[in-house]
C-alpha cells in the first residue's frame, strides 16, 4: 500500500511539507500547500487495508494549515471618508483607534481607491482592477458588459477563498456591496454572497447602505432582526457588528488557537445615512469643532497635516470652488445652523465607528494575538461623499430621485431629529470638500485626488519595527491581496475549482514594511482610473486626468456621449505637486498624448470599454433579475424580505394590483403589499377596515387613495390600477431620461367599483428606499406612513391571492425617431 508521507509530499510545495514531527496519516497530521490548485487534490490513502480492521492500518488525510507563523489579518475599510476625516491624518474628528494603530505601525499617504464603493471593494478582495472584477460601477448600476455586470467571475478567487483553502478561518462583517442587486433574494444563487466568495461567516447588510437603526441585516444568507423590540435609538449596527465580530473571533480562537483568522471589517460609517448614537452626537457637539465653518476648517486641517508630516511642507491647498459651493461667510444664519448640525452628526458617526473598531482591535489583544496580527485600516473606499448636494438632505433617497437642492427651511423640520431613525441624512457638500483637504472634489470624481486619494494605517508588531513611520509610495487597493499573501507565505493559486485563474493585477507593498525601504520608489508604476466617464492615469508620478464636468449631485439629464474623447485633459506631476493644483498640460503636450495612449491601452486591457458617463440612468436600467421579462406576479401567502432588485418594479410603468381577501367577523386591518419604507415607497393596506393605497414620495409628500367605507365580513376583491403617462425606461437607450418620473392616474376599486381616483403629477423616477424590501401580508423595518400604522401591521384578513400586473410602456416608431433626433442634436452640440 502507498505510504502516507508520499501523499503528504504530493500536497506540499518544494519548500513546504508536513509541519511538526507528527507521523503522516495521524489524526493531527498537517500540511501546507504550494498554492497551485485549490482545493488541493485528494491525497491517496496512505494506510493499509486488509479484510479486517484489526489487521489494517488507518490513515487520515492531513489537515491543511497555513505556513508556520502566518499572521492573522484584520482588514478594515470605512466608507465615504476622504483624506482629512481622521485625526490620524490631520483631521479634527477624533479617531483614537486609528491614531494608536499608527503609533504602532505605519501611515500611508498615497493609498488609492477607485472613487466609488462597490468597485473599490471588488478590487480590494480580488487583487484585480474594478473593471476586471466586473465592478466598473456599483452593483445597483450594473449593465450588460463584462466590466460592468457586477459579477466576480470564478477565475478571480477572492482573498477570502484563497486564505480559507489554505487553512484560515475567514469572515466578513458589515457592508456587502459586491452581491449583484439582482441576486440578493432568498432564491439565490448565493455564489456571489460573502459565503459563496470564500468567507465562511457573514454578518452584515447587502447593498450600498443601510439604516443603522433598522438595517436589512443578514447572518450568512438568512435575514435577521435583532433590533425588533428595542427602544428607538438603543440598538445600532455600528456596535452590534463589533459585538458580533468580537464574539466570532473569540469563539474561533478558543476552539482552535493555532488557526489564524481573516476578518474583513467594513462598517457602514460614514456612508449616508449618518446614524450615530445620541451620546456620540452630544460628545462631538460639545467640542464645537465646526462653528467657524468649512473654510476655516480646511485651513485648520491643512496646518495639522503639515505639522504631522502627512503632506509635504510645500504642498498647496487646492482653491475653494466658489462657482460650485458658497463660502461660509456668504451663508445665512439658518443655513449655518443647519449645516453645523449636519456635520456634527457626520463627525459623531465617524468617531463612533472608530471607537467600535478600537473595541475589535482590543479584542485581538485580549486573546493574545496582537503581535502576530496584520491590521490594515483603510480610511474610506473613496473620497467624502457630496451626494447630499450643496444643501445636504434629511433623506438620501431624495437625491437618487433627482431632489438634490431641498430648501433649508424644509430641512429644518428635521433639525431636532437629524441622525435618528426619522432621517436618512446626508450633509452639505461644503463639508465634504473640507474633509478631502488638501485635495479637490469628492467621491465619484475619479480624475481628482479628492475622490481617490485615501490614507491607510498598517500595524503588525511582529513584522513592522518602524513604529510611527510614514510611507508615501503609491499604493492601490488592488495591492492589498498580494501583500497579505506575501506576508503569510501563501502563493496565489493557479487553478481554483478547476478554473485557471486570471493574473493578480496588484503589487505587494510588503517591501515598505522595512524601514530601509521607507523612501524607495513605489513598485506600483502605472494605474488607470475611470468612473462614470471621468478618467485618469497615474504613471511613475505623472497624473493625466479629465477636467471635472459633473458634480456628484448632478446625476440626471443626458450623459456625455463620448467620454473618451469629449474631455478637457489636465496633467500633473504628483512628485512635486502633492495636492494636484498645478496643471502642466500646456507645457507638456507630448506627455499628455503619451499618457492618453497609455490610458487607452490600459482601458482595453482591463475591460473599461465601453465607457458610459450616465449615472442615475443606470440605476433604473433593466437588469437580468428574476422579474425580467415577466409581467404578472402571483402571491398566495404572506412573505417578507424580497429585495428591491428582485421584486416587481412599479416605477415608470402602468400596473394593476389585485388582492382577493376574506374579512372575518369584526373587520380586518393590516398590510396587503408594501415596498420601500419611511423614506420612499408604497403600501396597499386596510386602515380601520378601509382599503387604502399610499405613495410615499421621499418623505416630502404622501398621496393616498382610500375607500370611504370599511369592508364588511366576507370575500372581497380590492384593486389599485395606475395608468402611467410617460414613455418609460425605453428613452434611456437614447440618452434621455424624459420617460421617467412622469404623471399618472391611480384608481382604487372595491369589488369592481371605483371608490377613489387621483392623478399624481410626478412619480418616483429612479428608486424606492433600497434597504427596504417587498413584503406581502405585513411590513418589515420601517413603514411608508407612520401616521397610519407602525410595522409589522400584519394583515388580519385572509389572503386568497395577490396579483401584480405590469404594463410597461412601449416606444412607437415616432417616439424613436424623435428621441434619435434629440440625441444626435445634443451630441453635435458637445463636439
């Protein structure tokens, strides 16, 4: 029979073999892999098999373990936070956890993102560029091209999968923005969920953001509601996910102390909605950090940054964009009052999140693993968000539906509850510009450092001795995966599940851990950037970029039809111009052309084409979800939790909702059907027995249809019919949003008789509240009208059948000709 040692050797690489002195085939035998193939081939049985067990020799396959000394990894990435947010890099918001980590390790001043959430996160976990990984934009904007379909293909195994198969415990906490929006329901498939991407345990939310008081929360692939029954303002996901991470880490360590762990820790902070606890708001408010306004704030931060040495002493502060944002002294007293409230809540959210991150780091120390844990703390997956617009908003869903300048006097109605469960809040873009100091612009702007130049702290006491050091080498999020593999001694696999792997596109920055390499040139020489038609190229210090032609809150209207060529190009030397303020394009036209040509080659190589400058239009564009091609949906029993991306879409279309119900003696009430929640959505329900249909238009207006009479006992058919007046999403094909958000007439019927008819002059054009679900028979999370009911508001009538029929508009030949003419005219005007 075959010897056990031969089978073990077949699994192990040339420099890696059986660990320890355990006999091959013993129950505690282990092996490290050469990494060529995951999972490893099944070893040949190495024992002896005779006719009876007493004469046979048992043999156990060796357990796969990482190379000896491989560190634990805690990978932290916060959300929508620019260079100047943390105190660690000169900001005024206290981030003591990051500060302490920086004192124990290294600060990186040139860590780069992709300018947007999902793309940065896909690049982070795959080590490939965001278009290579299918995430040219966020998952909610996916389109039918390889670089934009929001699918991480199996030839790009994630860091979770690689470490898992090499003997790590792997987990993911917080934001999951890499599951396609059309694969987020309980019908699956689940291969694009964290648990399908190599992360054994997931606790968090799926999508771009979540209400931190009542999130769409999952444990693995099961939705959970741990906040049910809690008093408002007492349960918050920021703390809950820290608790869960500490619990998971401790259980894994107690169960198997020798097995290293990998944790991806991705809090929702500081993405909108900004939802800190009351105590943190009071703590930050008492510090009076922002009373002098955003212009003074920039100056303070800029001075702090030079004092800390995280920017050069000769760095120049980018100018204030007077043509885009007002200066502080030009604001009214009421504007100043509101904006200070907005930013104090944002700052409280950032400080609160860092505090909870500190608890997780302390737990690493408490289990005795701090010395051999590589902690990577990345501040922001892009620059600070300006999606609240110049005035901010109490409801971010309003921005995504085109309301980006809500009057201050309107917003003041929410002043006292800003940041509570009553708001889905975002701050003024004036603060966002300040929190990207010393750079200009914001999240979404891939051609400006304010959108892509993050910062990062790395600590690994066992491997980094230059405590408190600063590193200025160019580093990109795609470099994290190869860095982790290098320090753990694990090779990137050649084959996973029988599929040859695409090359890792990042470059390890582990060389920077050595103090002797503190000032050596970056090994990452070239990097492209592209986001929604704005693009740039970094090459050995030079930076070619497109001039910003769209503020992030300008998401509607016709898009640039030729974003590759229809641009003003700028050129910067980042070696001497840290903050991207001196445009050298006129002085070096040859360099501009050289870098433009290089960008085109990189774009072709990494699936950037076809470039698309549209923003909101891509949110509403059709995708291959489980409703695609269907016009009728039937439900015969209550169910909740169907996400927006996999439910019937009633925007920009005519539709009919018919419910067959049986009312018991004594009457009935409750929810028949709802989608969305407090900040945008609709509900069809019985209110004191009266059939009622309500549209919540981003918490600014509610339009209600209601029967004058309550339903008596017995069977009834209640129906809501809506006739839409617009052309629908078909106009998007012609670079026009003219078919969206138009008027329509709704009619409520009871037993075939019309009981209420109203015309809606405007409808929601793009999206409902995305962190809420499509629910039948009750309402989860928040309700569409608190004045009428509070969830769960279960239906007490018996539901026989609920039918939703959708009648989508079709473009006529005349419509198409008109749209084509308008598109061509607009394109010619931009030439």
